[in-house]
C-alpha cells in the first residue's frame, strides 16, 4: 500500500520504518529540510534501539523515502498519517497548530480518495477538526474528494519503540466507516498475527483511549511514590510492599516502581492535557491533578534526601556530586521532563558542582545546558566519580545496577549514595560502609523512624 507520514519524530519515523519493513511503500514528510537531508544520508535524528539499521535497509530497498515535498507525497498516497508533535500550550492543553497545518496541506494536495489517520496524541474532538479543515480546503479548491479521518493512537514506548511497533499489544482504530477499518486492517495485517489485536471503536473513544492509558500508568507511578513517602514516615520498606502487592494480578507488576518521578514526552503532557479537557467540560479532574502534583513533588524528593543527609542545603556549597543518568529513562537520549533536570537545578542552586554520565544523553545535555563550569559531562560512570563527594543515581540504566561498592566507597569523599531508582539492596551497599538513601527505603526510612 502507498503510505505518506507527516512528521519524522519518534512516532512518525518509527511507524514509517516499521510499515516499510513489512513491505509497504512509505514516504516520510517533514518541513525540516536538514532533518530530511540527514535521513536520506542515513543520519537518524534520535537514538532508538534497532532503528538505524532498519531505516537504512528500507531506504536502500526503495520502500522508505524522505521528502519535504508534501504535495507529491499526498497525491500518491492512499493512506496519510499525521504524526506531528502536539506540545503543551501555556495552560497545559495540547497545541494543535502542527496537526491542523498538516490537515490544511492534505486538503490542498489531495487528488484521490484517501484515509487520513491521526497518530499524534490529540484531544478528543481533534479528528472532527481535522475533517473540517480538510473539507474546507477541498471546498475552496472546488473539488469533491472522498476521505475519512481515523484515530489510530500510538502506544510505543521510547527505548523499545521498534519492538512495540513491530509487536503491538493492541491496534486501536477509531472510525464509523467500516471500509476505513477494513483498509487499515489490511495495512496492519503483518503486525496482527496469532490473535486479532485490532480494537475498532468510534473516533472519540479512540482519542480518549490514548489519554486514559497514559493517565492510568502515570497514576500507578504517582500512587507508588505516595506509598513510598508513607513508607519513609512509618519505617516500612516500599520495595517489600511492592513485591507484596504486585503478585495480585488485579494490581500487577508493571508501573509500580517508586522513584524520582516520571518524565518523558508523554505522561507529564498527557496528564495535563486530559485534566484541561475535563476542566473545559466543567469537570474537576481531582485525581489527575493529584497525580501531577505528586509527580512534581517527587522530582524534588532526591534533593530533600541530600538535605536530610547533610543537615542543610547550604552544606552542599562547593561539593561535587557525581550523577549517573540524565535521560528520563534508560535506552533513550531523551531528556524531556527528565527528573535529572530538576535535581541538577537544585544542586546548582545550592552551589554544588555536578559530574554527570549517561550512556546516550550527553549530547542532549550539552545542547540543553551549553558549557557551564558547574557541569562536567563525563565519558564513563567511573570518570564521573573522580573527585566527587557523593553519588546520585537518577536513571536506571542496566550498567548502573551492580557497581563495585568497595570502589564507590574509596571514590566518594563523603561515602554517600542517593538512589532515585532503588537499584541497590540497602544491607549490601551499607555493608561496604556507604550511607544509602533511596526512595521509601534505606536510610530514608530509618532516619524517619528514629
Ligand atoms: C509512555 C507509555 O508507556 C507509552 O505507552 C506511550 O505511548 C508514551 O508514554 P514513555 O514515555 O516512552 O512511554 O516511557 P515509559 O517507559 O512509560 O516511562 C515513563 C516514565 O515513568 C519514566 O520516567 C520512568 O522512569 C517512569 N516510571 C515508569 C516509573 O517511575 N515507575 C514505573 O514503575 C514505570
């Protein structure tokens, strides 16, 4: 099938590549000429495991093309995806300017009947706006071309995007037109093996499904972070509590890891946008607001542990902190809404210097912070420890999971570790003579009990 995809970010580039991989003829469109030039030369703008070889192979095979020529792309496509960004507006609602600009472009260039698919995470009602925008363009051209707008939200996780795309657990399709669902069912047939993963529904329900999924996951995390904070106060170990509740299949093992708060391009933005949608309909989004507030507070929690250890924030002046992790989660170089950013700012405000290491996000950190003398971006985790007083861990990269505690003890002048992801066993790390502060466990619970 002939597919055009607008937007070469995480969602557009990964979806386009996976559709080409299963044999479709895909053209990816972006307004950013430099990005398109780069992609044509095999320069992938994001780090995502498995993506680069797949892009190169499909591009070489002629199934995956990159262009800024929107007109030609639309004119030859039977299915057109909208996968551009929906950044938060000042008030937290999703900014639809890019989505609607693409809709206008589609309306200007459509030559034959097509299905337009919203893959971007967009508020309920956006498909209707896209439909009206395209219809207005067609009318001003004086042409009558049949088209449908389908909502097909994307559920891929950064760091596992290719895998999620190739093996989706569900494919949500929102449209009232049986012919549209049938056509997309054919498009997705190679991904839909063994059992039927297509969940067809009306457009608005599909749009809300995406927000409901992300808000539910964010709620689980904030819930566990609140339990961790209670654990600290009552002297319980939240990791044991986690193991105690996860075995109940109604609760489940996933997304109950307490930590330094959730970040990324989806949860913070989508929880806020859904809360805005509720408020616009005169509903008080009590739970969503709480999920957001707990997360905001949680991002500052690791620094609170620094203050508890040192007795006052002022003691941090002149200290050097090694920071392991910058990305909002492992296997990505993405630092959007990352908890590391809050901690860095708090440490700098307190007069501390930071030596940071992240396996993938150093360039991104350099781009965000530029050159500053209170930040050294190191090439290895050991290098970050050199001359450091304390270690903070904020991203759960696998390589941080089993450090040599004796080496840590010798390297850190104050022999203290602040663990924002609960990676270590308190007894084991403390046996090496290291003061261990974690989320709802370790020293943080014993200090409160004392
Ligand atoms: C999320 C959804 O999982 C995905 O389905 C949707 O399409 C986009 O948003 P992503 O933002 O890539 O994906 O990351 P995810 O793996 O869900 O992690 C989000 C954040 O939550 C990370 O900062 C992570 O560290 C944190 N997290 C996750 C926890 O703090 N605890 C957990 O138990 C799980």
